[in-house]
C-alpha cells in the first residue's frame, strides 16, 4: 500500500510539473523525482532483475529432464551367412533388423555428487544478487547525495547573487553620492574614478554567479527529469543547527553499513566459494541417469505396436589429467583472495579516515559559520562607519571601497561555510548509514 501511494505521488507530481511552466520544488520532491528518473539508478534496478534470472540458471542440483525422438531414414542392416543344409550346396545370406524405425525417449539426469561445484556456484549466484541489491541501494544514496549537493549549491548561489547585488547597490549609491560631490567640487576626480571602478568591478561577479546559477538549475532539471522550459523555484534554506556527533559511533556505523564495505565482504565470500569450486575439480562427478524409450516400426499411436525399454545407470566422470589447469585455477583464486583481503583492509582504513575527516569538517565549518555571523555584523558596522568618516574626509575612497569588499567577502565566506557544513553532514550520513 505504501509503495502504491509513493508511485501515485510521483505520478501526480510529475504530471503537475509538466503541466505548468513554473513550480516550487522542495528537496524531498527533488529527491523523489531524481530517484524515479535517474538512469544509473534505473540501470541498477534492472541489474537486480538480471541477477535474479542468473540465480535460477545456477540451480544445477535439480534434475535435468529431456524428451527426444528419432526416425530412421536409412540404415545398413546386419548380414549373416547361413551354411548349406546339405553337402555341396550354396550358402545363403540373411539380413537382420534389430532396430525400430521410430523411437521416443525420456531421460532424467540427477546429479548425486559433484564435489561442491554446483552448490557453491549457486551460492555465488546468490551473492551476486545480494551485491546487485546493495549496488541498487547505494545508487539511491548516491542520487540523494548528488541532489543535495546541487540543491544546496543553488541555495548558496542565490545567497551569493544577493550579496553581490547588494554590494553593487551600495557601490552605485556611493558612486552617485561621490559624483554629486564631485560636481560641487568637494571630492577629487580620483575618488570619482575609484567609485566608478568599484561599481563596475562587481558586475562581472554578478554575471558569473548568474551563469553558475543557471547551469546548476539546468543540472537539477536533468537529474530530476523536469522539462528545461519549466521555471523552478527552490523552497528551503540552508540550516546550520549544531549536531552532537559521536565519532566512535559514526566510525562503527560506517564499518557496518557502508555499501562498499558490504559489497567487499560479499566478494570475499565469493572468492572462498570459488576456491571450493576449484578444489571440487579434483573430485569425480556422480549422477543417476534414467532413460525410458518407446520404439516401433510404425508411427501409429492407436495400435499396440510400441515396445518399451528402460535403463537406470550410475554415471561417474573423473578427469585424471587436465594439463595443470586445475592446480593453476586454485593458485589464481588464492592470489585473488589475498588481493581482495588487502583491498578490504585498505577500504576499512580509508572509511575510518573519511568519517574523521567529515566529522572534523562539520565541527570546523560550524565554527566558521559562527565566526561568519560575527564577521558580517562587524563588516556592516564597518561600512556604516566608513561611509560616515568618508563624508567627514577622515578616510580615503580606497578604505571605503575596502569596507564594501569586506562585507561582500564576509557574506560569501558565510554562505560557503553553510554549504560545506550541510554537504559534510550529507556525506557523513551516507557513509555511516546513521540519520543525522
């Protein structure tokens, strides 16, 4: 029922998106649309189906049943020579036909012992299916993380654009005031040129941010499957609530829940099964073979002209020498297991390092956010003081422009710190599997 409601929600949301030319989009809606339309996620979903079929292909422990039929088109009959019945007579020849023209057979082959080759092949197929499901789960997590990155990036770009536009407004207002004073002969031409240059220097930054913002919107539309002609307005804000994080718990969660580690564990199990399969090549294969036949000279199913036969055999296949192929396979798999084991240890160490990195980044960026709030407040007060002192002739135009730049830089640094904080949280949540 829950899945049905989710599908209906996505369908209704998708219809509403394409039916309108402007829309509001929350991060939750963006995630649902991206999961539905992301090609990598859809490919991983199809791979799960593929490995389900492959699992069925490895059910070699079940009996194999075949039905066949033959029709003799031409044959050479056996001839025997019959000696004469009286002395001096000529021997005669006779032909014997021991075969029937029509034969239908029903054969059942049941493996009894294969040295573990069949059962461990089946187990590996099951592990392949589990790996495919884990990749499918990880693909969803990757989509969510990428959507968050784009979503948060757009929110940051909007704040940066706002900061640069406010800086331009201040610079243009300052230029207007200086020009009025210049016309009255109260300021120098140098101050007028510096004020004009300060305003002109902000415009390229605004164009650059607008370009990046447009590209980010386009990327978001591609990821979510929204038509590029639809205007999207993101609803939401970058939060920076303080989180109480337990580093030991996060590291433990990452070692237990990280998708790459889970996949590597299953690869190690597969390698162990492959080694057992390779050792099984040194053992014989034993099967029970039951064959039931019906033969007749006439293709007539209504008559009573069909003879039935059956045989039940015990088949043994024991390869004696295969040109060192089996021992080479064992050696290769042992080396592969060592490589996987080293890779697994490396992945564990790297995971611990990544968790610690994200943990420290979150703490660092939170402090940067707090400092950024103070810096913005200080920069605003600096602009106010610089404007007053410039009017009194106590500071130069360079110091006034520097105060404007300091305010813009404080806003940019604050927005960047908020973005880094949220992205580090999202990455830590993905790698540890713990909801933060």
